[in-house]
C-alpha cells in the first residue's frame, strides 16, 4: 500500500475515534443531567460488578467484554432502580461486533421463576419452529404480538393479567424479564437520553400492575 494511502486511512481512523469520543461525552453529560433531574446518583465509568450480581439475566449470558456504563441509580417513585447502558461483544477480528443496549432494573421483595416477554419477531418464530414454544393467552392480539416464555405457566398467566396485557399492547416495544428478585425491561439499542425517564416510568408501571397476591405467596 502506498504511504499516502496509509496516512489517509490512519487519518480517517483518528477522526472517527475523536468523533466517537465527542459523542460519548455528550451522552454522558445528558445522562448525568437526567440523573440530577430525577434525583438519582450517576456513575459514568464502566461497571462489571452489576453484571456479575445479576448474572442470571438472559441478556448477560451472551458474548464477552460485558459491562455497564452511564448508570443512574437510587430511589425513584418509592423503588430502588438502576438504569444503565450495557455493552458486550461477539465474534473475533473483522467479524467482531459491539452490542449496545439500554437496561432498566428494579429489585422486588419476592423471588420469582424466570419469565420473559418480548415482542414477537423472526427469531422467536424460529424458536417456536424448533420446539421452544411460547405461552398462548386468550387475547389473540397479545399472543400474536408477544412471545411469552416461562417454565411456570401459572406465574406467566398471573403476571400477564388483563391490565398488564392492555398496558403492553399499548407499549409494544418493551422487552421484559423477571427472575429471582429482579424485574427488568431492556432495549436492543441504546435509547436517546431524552427517552430514559419515560421508560423508567414504564418499569414502575409494570411493577404496579403485578397483582398483590404474587407478593404474598407462601
């Protein structure tokens, strides 16, 4: 390769790195401002401890170089919450891919079996075709739009009560996981900072729609 072309590619790489750094700093400042508005604490650095703490969550099983960043945490509307950007990588070399998600967690006072509720897509349909059946509900619209899986069908039906179904049909981008003492919603992309508060409220509303009797199980 000609020396001139080498310098061109190096220059492009340096400019790309600078632009990415500027974008990340802008995001950190916006997330910090939201934390201040919501009276939450903010930590901008990488955190791996939270991934280890909640290692049972399905999304945390994938890839490597897993960490949280831009974390907002503390008391919000009477609940202990944690909101963060999540990163992991898959593949190697030229095939390496960075995955960036937005996660919203709330701890709940009872240990529950695993339950996942995700928008129906081509991958869930493939899963059903090879034997990973989802749970069907009386609401055909809900069954068509969401893939619900749990080994405890009674818990799935209790969680997906009529009010919950109506709420999720009105907010059909949400992906939910309940397991152990955690309720989480997540997005397979990083949300724009201005959408954080809205989805944190979604998390709290979903918690409020869980029937009280679920928390009084013997």
